[in-house]
C-alpha cells in the first residue's frame, strides 16, 4: 500500500480500501498511456483521464457520506465512471490510438476494480 498521507482520521479510511487503491492505479495507468506521446487526440485524452480519476474520487466521496444510501449511490456513480473509462479505452483501441497491449492492461485492471466495487455494493 502506498502511503499517501501520514495524517489519519475516520474520513480518510477510504485510502485503505483496496478498490480505491486500484482505482488510483487505473488513473495512473490511463495517464501514462494516453499522455506518453501526442498520438491520442487531446480531447479524448482529457475525457478518459477525467473519467478514470472520477472512479477513485467517487469512492472517496461515498465513503465520507454519513448514510448507507449515499454511500451506495456514490459507489454506483464510481461504477458508471468505470464503464465510461472502459468505453473510451475501447474507442481509443479501435481507432488505433492505443495498442492491444495497452488496452489489455486497462481492461484487466478495470475488470478487477469492477468486481471489487460490485462486491462492496
């Protein structure tokens, strides 16, 4: 587990969630993949990076809510952002902007996060 901060309190417990850590990993993978050169369209890079970052953000926000309904709602939003990220990755792959290998990395990590989120819900 990466140590993001040494400051601890109840609201920061989401950082211990494996699914949150994997979502951060997915964002980093997406970032490294689409920003490594200028091969990927600027707008598409921005959109896929935003959707990937939204996953961990919604997990964190849901964790910090005080009712189970809000908690679950934000996990469902994270699942939607996860689906958006994969859909954009498919588009990038189909249009030849990312390689099969790059897509496979994204797809594999996406699948792992999706299953962890579904188990949490």
